[in-house]
């Protein structure tokens, strides 16, 4: 039987340690192709490049793996993978990451990692975004690898419906202390933001975004609870942002 084709991408850049760890897992499960940004793209969300040309360059970053670096965003990478690099091949699974830092709760809206996976799912490709709760460039991804392999194997052998997207976050713990997997909902949490103002050498003001993450969710079925209690969180996610309960009350406007 032909091996499944796995597309690997990320938002931290093609030379980030996280994507190297993800490639190592993916290559044990199928044929791997990498298309990833040529520089860090964290926090780009679902941005796409439309005002300048995109560049693709084949690079020898991963031994024995076809890989391209892209001048654009994580979403650009997936679009180019689908329509240029792999235009004549069926992609069985797209995995994005491993992100350096959490993408739990509301962070899915800002994350380039998850937006890349979401773009794949919009194209009808099953996709998974992986994140480790460690922002350090020197983060230890080894404890995450067995769990990532287990999740990918399950998705390849028991396919969820075409186009589905999983948001997977992994606590920063030794392998022996990770308690298992939890299928969760997205926690009700948010950022309390502020801008630090400064002056550049020319005396012009600049603003640097800062803030803290606030979790107001006390439920034991959320991704934040799972992560705080030593579990890997898996949130099945979707693209439909419609607030369905609000539809009927708003219909009053139709006849006003």
C-alpha cells in the first residue's frame, strides 16, 4: 500500500526546532513534504500575501525530505503546497507545529500555527495543529513525540471527517508526568492587553504590545483545565463563527 502523504508546516520558521521534531514523527508514518515560512511568522493568524509576489525555494533542511521555504505567511505556505508543490497529489494529512508556546483557548484566533492547519481543513484536508507550552527556542520536544505519533496514527487509521481540524496543546512536563489525552472544548479565556510606549533614537514614539492571559473558565471540560492538570488537550475546531442562538432574537430587525 502507498504511504499516506503528510504535509508539514509551521509558523516559527523552517529552521525552528519544533518543526524538526514534527518532521521526525511524521516521517515514521508516511511520505513527508515540508512547506514552511523562511522566517518566524508567529501571531500572523490567517493573514495572506496579496500585495507582493511569493517566493518558494527548495532547501535541504531535513535529510531525505523534500522541503520548501516560503517568503509568505503560514497560510500562504499551505496554499502553495496545495496548488503548486503538490498540485497533482492528494494530501492525506496536514500537521502544523510543533509551536513554541500555547495555542489553547482564544489563542487559536491569533495563531499562525493553527491558521495553517485551518487553511488545510478549508481545502478539505484533515489537519492538526500541535503546540508545546514552552516558548523557549531550546524547548524539549522529546516528551511530546510519542503522544504526537499516537494522535497522528489515530487520525490516519480512523479518519475523522474530511476537513476536520484538531487543536492539540501539550503541557511542559516530563514524559512520565503527562497523564494522557483529554478531548476538550475551548476555554473561556482572554488577553488583558496594554501597550508599552517608548521613543526611538529619532525621538518618535513607538508602542509594544504587552499583557497577561486571564482564564475565567472553571469548567473541568476545557483545554485550559486539561493543561493545568497534566493532560494533553485536543479541541475539535471549525471555521463556522456563526452565533446560532443570536439568530432568532436578531430577526426582530427584519420587521422593525
